[in-house]
């Protein structure tokens, strides 16, 4: 009888300590929980960050690329051939690799880095561009990246 009570108590403790909420390593598919952040369409990101280099926001758009290995990053199209790279804190989120083409809303901090003309020209040379193509690079370019705190895929 004593053993029965001890085992019953142990089972009750184990069950009460279990989290029954569903877990997914494929990203949160619910709506964003932070309604206080400004909502910006991916195509309007460059304009929204014209005067700042960092901005916390909700980014909405269509996923155009996902890390094929483990879903550890994704890209959203900003238009004009630009994309914003979205990364996730280590071991917090991964996105289903079949999410390409799906709409998403992502909370997080977006950063803008200005890439100098010299660096762009060096990159073009490293990629085998012709002298004419390299000489045509005369303007710096902004690159956008985001560290997500919440990912919602519809």
C-alpha cells in the first residue's frame, strides 16, 4: 500500500509538471502578439527606414526563400530585386522549408547597413563582373536584415 501511494504521488508530480501546450519547431503560425509595433509591408521597408538604421516593427510580406538545411533563416522580397534577410535567435525558431510563397508577419528588429561603392565594386570583381559592370557601380546600396522575435505564417 505504501508503494502504491509513493508511485501515485510520483506520477501526479510528473503529470502536473508536464506542459500540454503544443510545441512546434516549424515557427509560430499564429497572429502576432505585439499590436503596438508599426506594421510595414516588405515593399515599403526601405522608405520606412530612410532616416534610421534600426527599427523595431512588424514586417509583412511573402516568403521568397528559406534555408533549405534547417529553416534557420528566410528572405522576403522588397521589390526592385532587394530582399530582407530574416534570422532567428539560436534555437528559438525554425521555419518550415515549404513556406516559400506563403504570406508571413514577423516581429523583430530591422537593421539597415549601407554598403559602400568600393565594397560593391570589389564584390562584383570577385564574382567575375566585367570592367564595364564594375565601373557602372556608382551608388552605395542599403542592405536590410531582421532578427525575428515572432514569426507567423498564414
